[in-house]
C-alpha cells in the first residue's frame, strides 16, 4: 500500500543517498540526473497532470511534442549530455536504431502470471522450429506496449494484432493485443542468454530462475524507488 511504501521510505535501514550514488555509478552522475529531472519537471511540454483530460489523438500529439523537444536538446547540447538526458527517460531508447519490438508476455486471462499463461510454443524437431499458437481467447496477448502501431517487427503471416483502445494511463504509446495461429519461428531466433533449447529440444535452465526476468524486476523497483 501507499502507507507501507511511505513508512519504508521514512525510516530505511540503509543510507538512501549513498544507495542512490551507488545505483547511478557515482555522485556526479546523480547530480546530473537530478538537474535533468528538474528541467523536465519545469517544462510544460512534459506535464503529466493533464493526460486524463485529453483524447487519444491529443495524447499522441502531446507525445510527438515531447519527441520534438528532445530533438531540440540534441541540437543544442553535447552528445554525452544528451545521452544522459535520454538515460533519465529510457536507457532502451538509445539502442532502438529504428527497430521497435514488443514484449508479449501479459495475457488477457492471466495478466503477468507466467505460470498461468496459455500461449503454446511447440518444438518441431524435424524443422528445428517452434510453433506458436493462441489456443483460447484468454491466451490473447494483451496490453502489449507498441504492438498495435509502433512495433516494426510484430506483423507477419499468422499473427493478428489490434489496439486495445482507451485505457487509464500510458496513452502516449499504443498498447495492443496479439494472437498467433500456428506461427513457425526458427529455433535460431530464440534469445538464449539464460534458458537454452538444444537442437534435440532439451531445455537447460539458468542456475537462478530470477535471472530470466531480471529486466522486469529492475523496472518495477525503479517505480517504487
């Protein structure tokens, strides 16, 4: 609850400022980040208190105004400073290079309960491919950021996508739904940094299961901190 979070922040068991310096890799980086965040807070372009009164087209237009403002920063400040600015907003944005994907985990009937997901990935050893399929309505990938319009590598034969429409927040980016109809994906396309699948279909798990969703954990921790 908000009360619990407030209590934890009020009386932490460690020096918060030192932890901040550690996470930012140094006091100087923290000071730069705080300066940039203050600039964003004072710039009316980046206001967030009006989003609930805007229509979807208006919100998308507001998002483009923010992009334009960032382009202006790029033209007037050193590249290193601009990179710091982008890191405050999104570290991943610097690595896009024109390729925008989407992370299709959440499902309509299960949220982010990974153990309850229904989408199937059947390994076909003969062709060395996975067959991705949506067997039920509740297995539909839902609330997937960028899936409806922004993603450049989402639509292909056997894949249906759509926009979930109006929602309570995050209107600046489109959120969509995805369904698969026996879509074949080569095993070589699998990201196998942690969990691995061999040519014969044998699965090798990492020593710590938490490693497989470490990126998700860091994102949620940043929301609290």
